[in-house]
């Protein structure tokens, strides 16, 4: 500052008058830092969550409950079949079906859910009264599946391995697939413990369905954001409770 600010003597230390404005400046900075610390502890902000199309209803129930508990957090829930770029911050949190290869992401294995065949109660009553699809019988039934882009998925290949030859309905949307099954269009491979399948009938098979792992990912820069940490904990607990 070009002048003496502190005077030291045998009786102690005193501030010169020129130092008083700096004290006020320092106190203002301290108050600002305290406010930033308080903000980092507050559950507030916008949380953008990307999930596979078929998990929208399940995650909506969880995130709506999360919002009721933390009303300062605004939710954006996006259901999409593409793998959103979390590293580029297209979403704060994402649930994926495949492992991540980015070193800027935190990845956690949430759970693995098994696929089984499902049909409507009316379809089972008319076509599968014993509730079982025996060897060689699949070719006599219409199936419902995802569109051509997803034919390589394990559960799609499993239906073919069972002998499915005709797919009466295909869609890029799991919700549309479930609705087609509900309408009696045919049989589909769906997750066993998905709540949206509760009104459908599970069909036994000779070959056990594949298990699908689910992963939760978020950017490392968000590890200390209170609303992200709280949402991650809630999602982990909710999904694992479905196992």
C-alpha cells in the first residue's frame, strides 16, 4: 500500500488509520465466502437426469418424491434411447445399460435385472393356458420387440434363440412395446421387476432370460454439489430396492 499499516511496540500491535478500510474489505470478503459455503450446503439448483426410455415412469416416481422433499431442486427428466454425453454435461446424472469409458465420469453399478417373457392375461388365457412356452412353440406366437437398431441387445437375441420368428410390432419406445403387449398383440421380453409390468403375466421358458446391468454415471466435477449427491443416494437406494 506504500505506507505503514501496523504499528508494533512493546505494549502490543495497533492498526494505523490507513488499515481500517482494508479491514472492512477483508470482512466483506469473509462474509461473501461464508455465503458461498452456505450455498454449497443448500439443496438447490436444476438437476437434469437422463434415463433409458423404458425407465421414465419408474424414475419419475422417485424424482417427484425427491422434489417434494427438496423443493429447491428443479427436475428435468429426459427419457432417451441414445447414450447421452455426460462428460460434455448434456445431463448431470444418467442411467446407462453399458459401462463408461470416460475418465471424467464417476460410475456406479446400480443393479442387474433379469428379463422374462410377458403377455397380457387375455393372451395367456387364450394361447398359453399353462403359462409356459415350451421348446419349439415360439414360432407359433407373435412377438413384440424394439426396432431394428436394438436387435443386437441380449433380450432381443434371447427371443430369437427361443424360436421367435414373427414380430408383429416393433418400436423404439419400451412404453409402446409394453402397451402393445397389454393390448394382446403378442409376447415380449421385459424386465421382471419393472412396476409397469405388474398387470402382465410372466411366462415360463426352458431357457432363462438374460440379466441386464444398469449403471449410474455423473461428472466428477459434480461430486460435491449437494443436490447431485443427494439425488445419487436416492436413485441408488430406490433402484437397488427393486431387486
